[in-house]
C-alpha cells in the first residue's frame, strides 16, 4: 500500500467523511488543487460552488458538493471545513 493521506470532511452540522485516501482534489479561489501525501502545509478558501473529490485506494472515488469553507493541509493530513457538504451524483463506487 502506498502512503495514505488522512482526510476529514466536516460541515457545520456533522462530520461528513473521515478516512485514508490516495489524493484529494478541491477547487479553491486560487484554482483547482490536488493534495497528495507529503504536500506542503497550506490554508485555502473553497470556491463557491465547489466539489471535493476523494480518491481512495483501488480507484474508488467519492465526491461531495460543498458550499463555502476552507481547506487546511498539515503534516497530519487534510481537513475540509465546509458550510455544507452533500454527496455528488458523479461519485464512483
């Protein structure tokens, strides 16, 4: 198994998803951003509307439509704090 990225997706109401992933892709106000294990720390504002795509081991992908919020990348992983997050129809399982 390759290095994994710890991901937490949290909305105002609840913790939406947490787990290990190969990569996270998010659209920020600065453009689309891909985060892999070992990414440099950063704080980004999510574009509105936006979508978070979480690429899991084995090719599975989860997608969430999000409104507002921030993305924080640290040495321990990625935390997405969104005003709202709902599963997108484009997710593959």
